[in-house]
């Protein structure tokens, strides 16, 4: 498994725990997680905290916003921007 695949698998696990739907529906890197109802505002906060713990990074308050949590790709990019693994 490549580093990118490992990042994606771990992120999907965290996303499933934060999902308002309980069970994670099929998502692609471009699925809009907020519009699809996978995440809501509380889910974004929960996922941000889980990401900080999983990769031992600190997300500044300004990074926790709908644009950074809209898709898997945007979340992966945000993680990399703040010291986590690169997608």
C-alpha cells in the first residue's frame, strides 16, 4: 500500500466515525461531503480533532472551515499543508 493509499484509508476511517449518517456511503475524492450529508458542522469539528490526533498536527482555527472539509481531496491537501503526510 502506498503512502497515499494509507493516508486515504486512515482518513476514510476517521470520516466514518465523524459522519452524521453513521455508516459511510460510497465517496470519491471529489464527493462534496457537506452537500452529500456525510458531514455537518459538528462533524467537521469532530473530524478536525481526529485528524490532529491521528497525524499529531495542529490545525489553526482558520483551517477548520467548509472549504477545507468539502472533499477528501481538500482534506488531504489541508493535512499536508499543516505538516501531515502528502497525498
